[in-house]
C-alpha cells in the first residue's frame, strides 16, 4: 500500500509501524541494519538530522522502499546525470 510521506516524521512513523507490526525489537533492527540504536530511535521519532544513508539502510531492512514521482520531462536530465556519475566513478 502506498503512503504519501510529507516529513521525516511521517517516514519515521512508517518505519516504526512496520517494525512493531512484525514484532521486531528496536535493538535487533539496529543491529541487523548496522546502525546505532540511537540512530534508529531518532529516525523513528522523525528527527530530520538522521543521515540519509542510515535511513535507507533501515528502510531496506524492514522491506520498505522509497520512491519519487518524477515528472516525465525530467527523465532525460536524470539519465544524463546518472551517466556522468558512472563515468566519473570509472575514472576514479
């Protein structure tokens, strides 16, 4: 089921709802996602200062995905940016 996210709090609450509904303890989720318990707590409370990479790790661990509704007109620019980033990575 899709749920629109308007804030870091909305996203944190969604993670907490999934964690609780699957009866996963906060410390167990933190350990398996390889983030600190404090990071998980902060994210579930909706604190906007949690590192985005850590947020993605937590979401992945509980099976949540994050997507954006990208306008069709932005796709060519997105593909160009992705190609440029891949080319830079190959150079490094």
